[in-house]
C-alpha cells in the first residue's frame, strides 16, 4: 500500500499500488511525487511512503480505490 500526504493541507491518503500503476504508469516513487497533485491546489511535491499496516492499524484504515477512469474529449476546430 502507498501512503500519500500533501504538505499543504496535511490530508493523508492511502492507495493500492496496482491502482496507482493504472493511473500514472509503472514509475519510480520520486516520479510519482511530481506527477500527482492534491485537490487543495498546493504546489508542493507530495510525500509518498510505503505503508505496511499491522492488524490493529489496518482495521480503520481508509483506502482509495480506483473506479473507472474517465477521459475528457475536447473537440478542436479548424476553419478551412
């Protein structure tokens, strides 16, 4: 499991590595820090760590799960 925390808003999030690979590709952790952004609008790099929770820690741990990825189609027009 991968833990990601924004240094601006201090909001922690936990994600499955397989879900992160589906979104950003198979990249190094340092590259993952640069590719992801927080919704708070902070411009800082995110803190990315590996999380291996023990039994009691895993009970209340919230994990962000990937639902289908939506691709936004934007038409580009050219006058002839």
